C-alpha cells in the first residue's frame, strides 16, 4: 500500500479510481453519469489524448497529472538503484531499510513509512508524484504537490543558492526538508531548478538513496506541448557519490478539469495501520 | 599590559560589529517578530491579494455559541491538551495535532495566532486562487470560476470531504475577497479547545485589503448541525511581510511521537 499515509477518504478515492478505470475501458454508463466539477475523473484525463496544441511560452501554470494518477501517464526512467557510492555513501545507504526490497514494513526504518514524516526534496518529486499544481508570481514559482498536500517555492529573482549550512554567521542557513531552490528559464519551454540545503535525515528516493546537506539537485522541466510536461532530475553529491546520480524522469499530463484527488496525510491513521495491521502481518510468525 | 591591550582590541572589534548590525527597537515591529515596513502603506491595489502576509494580529473572536446535543456529544469526547477544566484526568489529551495530524480548516488559521507569526501567500492558477500556508506547509485552492459549492459530500456521486474543505471565492468589490467553504472532514478540531465542526458547516472568510500592507480577515461559521447560531470565529489583521520570505514549518510526526513518549508521558502530562 503506497498511499497508507493518506486519509481513509483518499483510500475510498482510490477505489473510485479503480472503478473509473474499469468502466472507462468499456464505455459503460459510468461515462454518461453527471460530472461533478469537484471530482477528478481519470478517464476524462486519459481521454484527453495528444499534444492539445503548442506549449505556451514560459508557462507551466496549472494542475498536472503524474504517474499513479490513472491518467495513463507513464514514468519514463526510474531513479538509479545502484549508483557509484563513496564509502560514506555506501555506509549511509546500507543503514536505510526501504520497504519492498526484501524488507517488510515492520523492518523498515523509512521515516515516511513508519511515521508519515514528510518526504522532503527530492523524494517528493520522484515518489508518489500523483499530481502537482504550478503557480507563478513575479519572483518565485510554487510547486504544490497533491501527495501530502505540501508546497515548494523556487526563487526566480536571480539570487544565488546558499552555500553554508553549518557553523555560525549571517550566511549560514538551516537545512530544511525542501531545501533552497532557485530557477530560471533556459529557453521558452525549459525551466531549470537547482536545489541544495536539504535536511540529511530525508531519503532522496523511495529506495533509500541518502543525500548530504550539500547535495545539489537539478530539475529540468520541459513543456513540449499544451498537454505534456516532463521532468528530469539529477543529484550531484560528491560526499556520498563519486559521480552524479540520475533521480529519474517523470512525465505529466495536463488535467482538463484541473481537479484532482485529495491526498492529505494523516499520521495517526498511519500509526493505527501499523499497530493493527502492518506490524502484526510483518512479524516473523505471521502467515504469508 | 598585553592582556589589557588585547581586551581593548576585542572590545573595539565587538563595537564595530555591533555598529554594522541593525539596531532595532520596539517601534520597528508591528508585534513581536513582525517587522514594520520602512515606509507608510500606499493604497490597496485593486483586486490583488498576492504576496506574503503574516498574522493574525489584534485577534478578536466571538465566544463559541451554545452547541446542539450532537455538538455537545462530540465535544465531550475531546480532551484538549493542558485543559484541566473539562476532563477528569488532568493533562489527558486526544488532540490529533499532538501527533501532527493536519490542523484542517479553519483551525489552521487559528494556529497562526501563536505569536502572530503565521505566514500565508496568495497565488493563482487557472480558475483558482491558491493559498499556501507556513504552518504545516499546506496549501488550499479556492475556485473562482463561478461554480457552486457541493451540496453534499461523502455520498454517492458527490466529492469526498476534505481536511481543508471545498472552497469558492469571488471579489465583492475592489478590496474585498470572499471565500465560502463547506465539505470539511469532521475529524480535525475546530479550535484548540476541541469544538467540532460538521461537513455541512458553511465557513466564510472575508479578506478586506485596507491598504498596501494591511489585510483584515473575518471568519464566520454557520453550522446548524452542531451550533445553535452562526458566529464570528475570528477577526484579525494580517500584515505584509518584509522580505516576503517564509520559514519552513513542518510538523514532523516522528519528532512529535518521540517528544510524547520520551518527555510528555514520563513527566505525567499524558497524551494519546
């Protein structure tokens, strides 16, 4: 269950998604039912085929469907699973017990799986990337993620990234979950973001790749048409990796209704799930 | 002699550093932690809330009205943290925020009342106003495309209830933006005391931009399922943030649980 952190309601929404997929394929009465503007219909998003027209210039604003949205969006390239670690990087990686790699839920120490802690960046852009809404102000761009209902800000005012995250001084910044991001348009359809200063306790990927606070992650957004947006990510972290690491490529599709499911995270539900279901089922004596 | 010379040099250095740093007085602040803008405010731009605001300051709330029996029944089951007046067990709390559950709407507005430093920013996307909050780093969307609020939630054909509800908004005049919300998930508390709010509650926010730097917010609630009459839940002022920056303010569940288990419970302040 990848969406265990979400509310029970989102779980119901997931059932509705599966129902929508089943009916959508057959063109059955579900497609003729009245549409509520407050609901997301993945079959409608899937039906919005093709490029939809040229990409607007220097504009990514709006709501986009990512993978796991039911909109037929496929992930192009997953993050590297076996990057070139430095000895320290390997040591840190070996400590991270990611669920699903021969590790049961009860054995995982993934802070998101065990506590519903925020993913942090860059993991929130390559894991559970179901939908995002992008909004732009004169000096910054916001990426608002549906999964866990959190947002990132990317400064576009020409400022430099901070470089110091330890010690004392006016130029020392605290490491934070989303890091510090700056962005710029490199042409009319490509927006490049650089981020550093991410808190070291978060994982860079679902598979448990670690990162240091000095890691620099580059995102390259490319809008190739009205309906298509792609994102390629790389991480340069010489402390932990002897060469840059690919964090994968993700595709997005424009959602015509601009509406999506709600994925607000509820930690108490996670604790209840772990206590009553997942941990007992993961115990050595549990039936498989 | 040398130690005295060294001390004098050090003192001179400190004085130099001190002079280079900005010396702030109480007059430089609106309230604690909220810097005053260096110039007087200009007129409010028409139909424009964009920017980072901090508040609420000068908050005034009406008393919560009498509840219906249904409201009372829910309220009775809730034990606010540190509240010794409504519970037989001192310090026993089942506030879901203790383990970082989402505050939900409209409590997320009240949480900012702690020191008045909560920030929010308005942005826009097609057909919507977006509001991003510092507290818990969450965001809401307010539809401005003229749609009606959902008549019901959590029933067949209807949308599901949400922690932050379903919202529509409109400009009432050039300086007043009104948001109506319904369909809130009933699990979050209305406030720190644990009052309930139903999914059928209608919650209205009125943002009045008085000038360039001041935004007044009034929140009213009409929830006949749980309350005998509507009331003003909150009145407060939001001020323009100097520098227009946010802090990252996540509630981290693992840390909250560690605090509860290693400090709160052993100290006798029992929490869920």
